C-alpha cells in the first residue's frame, strides 16, 4: 500500500451533519479499497486565493491515508460526485511508506 494525502474543502456555511457525512463517505470509500486512514487534520476556515463558486472562504480538511493505487480512482470519483466538496486534491506521498 502507498501513502497518500487528500486535501479538500467544503462551504463553511454547511452544517456539522453534512460535514460529518462527507467524512463518513470518504472513510467508507477508503476502507472499501482495503485502505487505512492514518490522520485527519481539520484546518478550519481559510480564505481562498480567488473566488470559487461564489465562495471566498472554505473549510479545509487534510487526510493522510494508505491505500492501493487502484482504489484512488474510486475515491476521486466519489469526491467528484459529492456536492458538498467544492475542490479536492489527492497526492501520493513518497516521504512515507
């Protein structure tokens, strides 16, 4: 299994239940691909460099996890169709194995 990190942000005006549902969906998707979440770091509300979908701020979350490379495409698909996630980025980490 390879080490990855996922950074995503949601609209800061979303309620706590919606944010928890997004995290649960991500956890379930990673676990379905025999992956393991190592660390979840909630950065909180940050100002965006430029306006995205009429938003000037986003509520950021960074997730470090291990997964098989084949399951990353499924995670990317799930994040794309999740309406609450405004933007996301999945990066392979070579410094951790």
